[in-house]
């Protein structure tokens, strides 16, 4: 049976989405390192598809800032210099501080129960040495900024988390667990409970910036 143009477009878009999802996850988990060249033919063979959807996925990843398309080298995994890493955290601190200010009036007893539960899951992952700690950490933050119900703000913060996730995982590889993480997140919950929007915003900003200072050492080239 002949395939209609509409069906062909749907198949292509589905393959592109599959390639994008596959590469996006691999980059987040640090399977590819900054400077690595991504070869469309090899990745297409891994996934089991033609190279064209992979090339389209490269373009989307470039728009996300996760890869760089270069005339002579093709698709290269983007890395962050220490200055760029610090800048990313500075932007995160402002945006997540804003999100905290927005969600403060929306927090309920159930919200705090959810935050306590997410913090416990994070702590347990850290105690077992599981790299799931990074995922649990993201879940905690995503729960908060997700309650802002501001789609553009949510997308921007989420993109920043994706950009730093490989570096968070490098950090976690060098330590038993982030020792100050539980205390810092508990301090944030306490600030949220206080009802003082300005204080809660500042606590969130300080928390994010503190993480940047700790992470910078482990993300430096000498540690890789």
C-alpha cells in the first residue's frame, strides 16, 4: 500500500523525536563528554533509523545549547567553561528565586508534605551512593518552580538544569553524597513556611549560588 505524504511526514517527525529524546537523555547523563563529535551515521545505526532524523535532532539540540554545529567538525557536544557554568547558576538563582516568590501564596499543607517526601527521597538516594540523587534533586526543584504555572519560566529553568546535569553527575562521582544538601533544602522549606517571600527568595538564591561554588572545583578540567 502506498504511503501518503501526510503519513511520511508523521513517520519522519516520530523518528526525529525518538532521535532527539535518545540524544537528549544521553547528553544529560554524561554519556557524551564536552568536545565529543557526534556522528549521525553511527547514532542512527545505534537507534535503528536513517541518518536524516538524527541530523534534525542535532539541529534541535543545537537550539537547546547542548551541541554546537561546526562547518568542519559537524556536531560537537557543547561544554561549559567555568565562567559559563557560574553564569548558568547565576541565572538559575534569579529565575528560581522568582519562582519561589510566585509560588509562596499557593503553598498548602499538602505542598509541604510533598516537599518533605521529595527531600526524604533525595536523602535516601544520597545515603546509598546512588546517582539517582541528581534526579531526586531535580524533582525537588521542579516541584517548586512547576507550581509557578508560568510556562516560559518553567522552560527556562528546566533548560538550565539540563545544561548543568552532566556536571552535577561528575560532582556526585567524587563524593559520597552532597553533605550539606539536606540541611540546605530543609532551610529552604523552613523559609517557605515562614511566609516571608523576600527571605525565601534569598534562601533559594543563596542555595543555588552555593552549589555553583562547590561544583566549580569538580567540573574543572584537572578533575576529569
